[in-house]
């Protein structure tokens, strides 16, 4: 039985994709691994290097229709893309079992921390869909587009601020157990 009559008029679609990239590190001691990550790790926009790093981008499109009293957004689509960059220990077989076990735990926590960064992008996209879905303005559609885009940009800035707070609060993952 198909119940199309129960679907809402406003439809929101989301596309979310995070790619995982790896950079090679080497060493047979904790000190060597840390030095390798410090030297080869991904850099942010300021050039500061990290052991892992997540870059993300949120975009949105919407359809709107002119109504008697202005313009209303009928449909919102968001797309979230991102890249999570993590270290890959290329010569783990040369190290002792205790270090390999610590590395396994470290790399799992690092990945979880970086996936946490990507969740801010997903949350931003969800907020954009929620706040722009059904958004209306007493203005013409061209003016409403500008207003809707300002709102979406503000939502992005809020989530970027929350993401920076996430790193401060977790000390870039240390409070989550990110210790080698």
C-alpha cells in the first residue's frame, strides 16, 4: 500500500560523504612515531600540523515559489563533503607488541575524534535543511534568496565555532584518550 498523500509538501534531501586519506609514518618507538606525525601530518590553513585533520564543506540548494504574500522555500538539498586525513604506520612490524597495541588504540581514538569533526558538518547541514525548509519572506524571491543564504552562512559559522570549541574542550582528543 502506497501512502503518497501523507508525504509533506516540503522535501529535504541530504548527501554526505567523507573520504579517508592516509599519510605514511614510520618508526619503531613512541618518540619516532610522534616525530613522524609532527613532520608529516596534515596542516590547517595556518600551516600548523596535526596528527589527524578533517576538512569539510557544506553546500545547499533550494527551490522556492512565489506566493501572494512573498516567497517560500519548497525544497532544500544539502551536500556535505569532507576529507579525514590520518596516519598510517608503514613499518609496524619492526616494533614491539606493546607499542603496536598502543598504536592500535591511538589510531582508533584519533579516527573517532576526527569523525567527531565531520559530525559538525552533518549537524550544520541538518540545521540548514530544518531552518530553510518552509522558510518564507514577505519579499520577492530574489531578496528571499539573499536572506536564506545569510541564514545558512550564519548556521555554518555557528557550527564552525562549535567545532573549534570541541578541540579546545577535548584538547585535540587528549581528554578522549588520544595518548600514544
